[in-house]
């Protein structure tokens, strides 16, 4: 971020951050919404990021599983819910419904916790078919959505996918770009925070002052080269998530905790392990003769 008077008398040398072209990151950042099929009521809404040409979406586990009870989809059966995915249109527009998806992370991985009993909070979806709903775009969590069509034809390769980066290379002071679909004051357009750095690391948690809000969960944290190194997890709620900088002498509350992607290889098993969210009865297609597509290796 910048401030007034940086070039005036006594002012320090201003640091100017040159941003990359963010269009690819915006196209890869999707809205992820879990709906009840019978009523169209929104159960959870968050964000995600395309990370493979085969339609894998990296997102946050807590969009699908309760951090307290471990219940999947608020207790509804997978066949009773729809995982709807909206895509970026332009900066001023809401996300447009485009795909339906299935969870590719087994329940035992979704509820996995770290040494402090916090969810590891990583999940992978697989886009499975085109989706149209009414309204045709996301207009808020209070709205009800009706499924107009839910195709099962195979999808073409996704050219907007971003590469996974090397999260171990992210250290205190590393620049982070955070994208997502937050909804302060009912906002429905995409949000990009490009003004903050990683403040510190705690194991696989990256702490930053990047702005997040309801709907940001699951959005990507990117390096300046647009490599995915983390997933928006949560706002801190206790003093356990604060630091006391020596120069300040007081507490600084982080605004965002980012879960790094270091455990990504554990949450994306073979495509045959999908948690089906198709309309009942759920009938999965036969597995392809070739090896199931896998997530790209870390850069």
C-alpha cells in the first residue's frame, strides 16, 4: 500500500510494486456454492481456484464439512445438494453459473486437523458438467436458485488453470495476492487484494493482513508470478493468532490466515473416490482405461 507524502521532505524511498497481469488469475478464481436441490437454498458460499486443465478446483474444506462436528453438507446426503460453480465475467459483474462439481477429497481428509486441532482446510473439487440456473448469476446468499439444466457431457480442457507454486518458499515479507468473492455490504463482484505480504508462518499457516470476508474462504493466495501457494482459511478469533512485534510493543491481529498448499498431494486421490453430488440415484460413469488425471506437481 502507499501513503501520502512519500516523496516529500524527510520522506523515505517509496516501494512501488509492479503487479502482473491479473486477468488469468481472475478467470481461474471461481465462486463455489453448496445448494439444497429441493429448495435452492444456499448452505455455504465461498471461492476456489482452477489448478488443472482437467477441471480440478482447489478450495477450503470448511465449505463442505463442519469444523466442529465433522458433518458433511450440514447433515444432508450428497445426493440432496448441488455444488455449483460460478465464473468470472468482468470486474463489475457477479459470477455467472457455469459448472456443477463433485468433491474429490475423502471425508477423512476433509476433517483432518493440525497439531492445534484446526482443520487443515484444503479440499479439491472436480468440475463435471455445465450448469445453468435461475437467476443465471450469483445475486446473494439469501436468494433461492433453481436448476435449469445439469449436463453430463465431458468438459473440454480448461486453459485458465493456474499452476501450483512452492509454498515452502513463502517467508515473512513475501508478496501475496489474494483473490476471492467476498460479500461485504452485499458485494457480488470479484475482489483482489494485491497490497499485502506474508507477515509470518506458523507451520502450514501463512498470516497476512489481506482483506477477507464472508465468501472469501477457499480463494487463492498467489505469488507475483501467479502461482498458487495457499487457500484462504479463516479470520483469527483468539489471541493465539496474534503477534507482538518488538518495535510496536503491542498485539497485531491478523486479518487473514492462509492455509498453504503443502498438503495438496494428500487431498486429491483417484477420480473413483469422488463424493457424488449428482441428482439421486447417483450413477458415476465407468473409470477411463487410462490413469486418472492428477494434479500438477509443485513448480
